[in-house]
C-alpha cells in the first residue's frame, strides 16, 4: 500500500516550525509495512489544500493529513475535508463529551468556539483526542483511507500510535515486508565511512543503504522490501554483520540510541564512577549524561572550570603549564582529567578544553581546536581534535567526541585510525 503525508500550516512553510510530524508519521508507516510514496507541505489556503487533496488521494491508497484542525479562523482543514468529500458537519456526542471533560479537568470554561470542534465530517469516524480539543477523522472512500489529525505533535503521536497504526495493520496486505535498520556512527566523516565499505553494490545485494549525516555523526539506514518477513529479517541481519565487520568500531548504537545512553549503560554495567572537568563546553557533557535516568549510579561530579584561575584552584592544574602551553593544550587537558579524577576519587576522569569561536583564536590555535583528556587507573592521555568555526556546533561536536572517547576506552577500542 502506498501512502502520502500532507502537512498543513503556514508556520511550516516559512520555517517557523520544524516539520517533525512528517518524520514521525513516515517512520511509523514504514514500520507498519506501508510504503511512503511522498510527503508535501501546503499553507493555510483552502484552494491549495483541496487541490492537494485531489492530487494525493488519486495516486495513493492512504493519505495522512496533519494540521489546521484547531478552533481559530486560520484552521481551515476541516472545511476543506467537508468540501472535498462533499459531506456535512454533524455533532458527535462522544467528542463533545471529551471536550467538556477536557475543560472541566482544567478548571476552564467551555467556549462556543471549542464546543464547535465536536462537529465532525459526517462521512468520518472520529478519532478521539485525550490530550486536546480537536478530534481526528478517519475516512474510507473508493477503497482508500484518508486520515486527518491535529498538528500538535503529542496529540498526533497519540492518535497515530493508538488508533491509526493498529487500524492500518488490519488492512495492510502482508505481501510486502518493509524492514529498516538504523546503524548510528560517530567519529568518522560520511565520505570516509563510504570508502571503508568498499564495493557497495557487492556488499548490499539488493538492500538499500542511505547515509544521513548530522552534527553528531552519520546514521546508516538499511531498508529491504521482501515477500517474506523471515527472509527480510535474515538478509538485513546478514548485511548488518558485514557492515559491522568493516566499520564496527564507529557504530555506537542502533535506531534511537544516543551516545550518552550507551555510555551510561557501559559505566553502570561495569560498576565504574565518572567525573568530568569541562571548560569550553560549559557543562554540556554533564547535561547530556544527566538526561539519562540512573546517571546518579555512575556520575559522581562535574566541574565547569572556565577560567584559568578555576583550573588552577579547583583542579590543581599547574599554573606554569598554562603559562607555557596555554589553557587549550594537550598538557592542560591531561591535568584537568587527572585533577578531577583525583579530587573525586572516581575510576575515570574526563576533560575538555578548546576554542569554540568566533573569537579566541591565536597563532597555531585556530577556532575549533579542542583537546579531550581521559584519565583512569592505567593511563592519563589526551587527544587533539579540529572541528569547524560555528560555536554551538563546536560545543555539540566536542561533547560527542568526549563521550565517544569514553565509549571506546571502556570497550578497549583504539582511537587511532
């Protein structure tokens, strides 16, 4: 079955809001073995919306629409659905009850504007909304499925996961299985990753591979379409193992893993403690790790030592070393890692120091220069990195490289290519 995702809203067209809904819907449809044939965005214009309805409904089995179901004048999707399907609006008593309950539980007065949202297209089966006032619509016509959902992400996700996907699963013919697997890499550029895989056609043998880079690394998405689920699964596993043989050292996780979650699990499983000294990242590494539930089991402390004085006073970095080599240097990174480990009594000390930009560069020390130090009971070392000239991206990349250094150290993987 072929599906189209249509997102409605001027705010998306002008870039004010990122279209995360389409990404989520596309992923969930693919997991349900539905082929996503296309995705489009239109503004809050009735004529344009109806024309897009006509276009995508004609060439697809399923159309999923989000946005424009709110109570204000610029929310025109409901009217467009009525006009397109030549139907009318009727009050749905269950939806009206949901809306009344929504307002009562929040101690708010139900307005006529919100009460009007209980009027749904007569041709539709309402999709009830426990998190908002706008219901969704499920419409079947000409052996096709047309679904409308609110644009608010958490409202849409609830409908998608609990209503839309289960209903589609009952209708999707299992003559084609679409399976995907995402391998997450870091510490290697897209081009180098591609080169290390060698002859792609020989490697994949009918499996699709997409390279999706971001500021943290490259996501490799494997996709296979097969008549048989078992055959598809086995083939995908086979290709994954071949890829891991070639570039496994760079793969830190799969699907929705984060590097911080992977590192956290490694520390917890090994019963080790970590302390961190951050200069240029200003606490970002600690922030990422403390996003993980259970981080208190291994994360002892983090110190933001931004100034030279803080490095000397709090972490016992030798003042002469700073004077001789500069605060951004291998020597200082090593001493920062050693210092934070010593004062905290942890198994591992981690440190970062660098020049994030756009100012601060000097002769021999450009913007994006970073040193990451790591100290445990066996080694106390530091590594040099060169990132770009964007301050915020440099902070992200530094935090990612620091976490990757921890991962490789715990797994015994060399950082030398």
